[in-house]
């Protein structure tokens, strides 16, 4: 090391005791000389390693890259397994297996704008099926075809009509019969429209 005489402004003096003073003089090193030092019996002290500046961002980028590569591998494995399952299922469909018990589950699905196609049907088999709680809806019918059908053993039931709407209808060849009609005042009817 080369010592250079510093200007007095850079010399720092500190009074220690009595007349003992400590002078701090700056040194400039141009070419440091490194010497090999032999270390005998090193003493290791347990100390928590602090995270150096900038390593946090590096770890985040590393974890993102590792997670992305793992997800890509998982996706490849899943696609391979799905392809294998689909091919196996298709082979089972070609040669179906017979199962003793068959359970069919019906689910209600709402369909918007169904597409109807004309399909030719030959040899239709009609079966009598009991219908429980049918849901009847008013549907507009365009160009209906009306045909006279003979009804055998028709069941005609007397039914009470309240608040009937009467419209003028043209009748051809009407058969007029005399019939006695009993008129009941509304105050003698109960809430259901039946006479009390």
C-alpha cells in the first residue's frame, strides 16, 4: 500500500485520554495484494441466513416456472388417460356387456327452441299407458285437421259451470227441446258455487 499525505481537511482527530489523540487518515489502495492464510480449527457459529436483496423476485419467477412445467406435465398425463378411457369405452360400446339389473334415471331438462324433424315410422306399436297427473298447457295450433270420429260408450258427466262466458255462435239445423231450468240466487250458494 502506498501512503499519500492527505490534506489536513481529511485528517480526523479524536481525543482519547489526556494528551493521547487518535488520528484517522484515509488510505487509497491501488493494487491490493491478496495473501493465502492458513485457517486452523475454524469455529462455526449457528446463525440464521438472511435473504439477500433481489432473491425474493428470483424465487417467485422460479416457482412460477416450476408450477407451469408441472401443470403442463399433469395436463399431458390427464389427456393421455382421457384418450385411453375414451378408446376403451368405445371398444366396450362396439361389444356391449349384458347387465342383469338396469336402473334408468330420468332427469328433467329444459329445452329452448327444439328442432323437430320429419321421420318416417313403420310398424308402430301402441300401448295403453296410465297417465298420472298430466300437465295440460294451452298451445296454439296452426291449420288443424278436424275429422269426424265415432265415439263408443262415451261417458258424459254433469258438471256445474259458474261464471260461464256465452258467445254468439251460428247454429245450423238446431234441435230445440223444452227443458226446465232452476234459477238459484247467488246468496244461497256456498264458496264453491254449490247450493247450500
